[in-house]
């Protein structure tokens, strides 16, 4: 390869002036006629090793499910089994990845917490009610009050707890801790199996086998 022409260097000079933080040695040009040490054979070797690496990597896998759950009452409800049942045929094929759960509502939410003692779920609901009391509908705190005493507090609780979860997938299973469970938090009073508010949850799985 012939050395860069003086005209080419002149074109690069304004660029060097626009980058004052770079030292003069940042711009280096090879003017020697000696062949580069990176030969065509080494380039071929690099391509070969890159090809071998891509062959060992598995194709990313994507799955998506939608489930509907109606909580039996207002409060925090354990739905880990419902989630596992919906994804069992697909998650088993993923060795490493992540599961995203997203609830499509503004007065319900998702969270992860204690899966053994039901008193934790009861206490969680009591705490949320103290954090966002229904009395705020009547003391002038809230203006959005036309849909009932549980509506605006439900919106606030939904934002506090959040609409989505990301859970690692490891060796074909959700990598939850021993005492961790997935909660559906129903923030409205209307409920009951077969009635009330049916909540839709989108489950997206991605990863590699």
C-alpha cells in the first residue's frame, strides 16, 4: 500500500484541530513499504475462529403467552403456580435467559415476596391501605373519585408496586429464591372467581438453550 498523499493529510488536518483533547500521537500513518504483520492468512484464521464460535452458540429463543386471572378478593395473591403452568412447555428449553411479566392494568400490580406464610400477604395489603388510605377520596386529597373509594388508591398502589417483573431463567426454570413467590396484587374491591376484574398478564421469555 502506498503512503498517504500530502493532499490526504491536508484534508485530515482540520479534523485534528477540531479534536484538541487528542494528542498528536493519536494520528499515526504507516508510511513504510514493509508488509503488515496482519497477513491474509491471519485474517482467514480470524474468520475461521469467529465462524466456529457462532456455530457453538445456540439460536436465541423467544416465546410469549397471555394468561387471565381473577383474584378471589382485593389483596395480594400468590400466582407462581399459574405462571409456571403457562410457560412450562417453553421455559424448559431455555438454559439461560429472562422472563418478563407485564400486567395490562392500572389498578392491579405484580411483585415478588414471601411465598410461605399467608400472613405476609395479609400484612402487605394492610400496609398498602395505610400508605394510600381510602379517606383521601373525601378529604380533598384526590379529585379522581367518581369510580369509587378503591379506584384512585388502586392507581397509586399500582404505580408503587409496579406493572412488571423480570425474573432470570436458569436451566429451564424461573430462578426464584426458596421463599420467593410471584404476587398478583388486586387493588379494587370487586372480585370473585368468575366475576369482578379479570387481569391479563403477558409473559415473554427470551434466552438460549
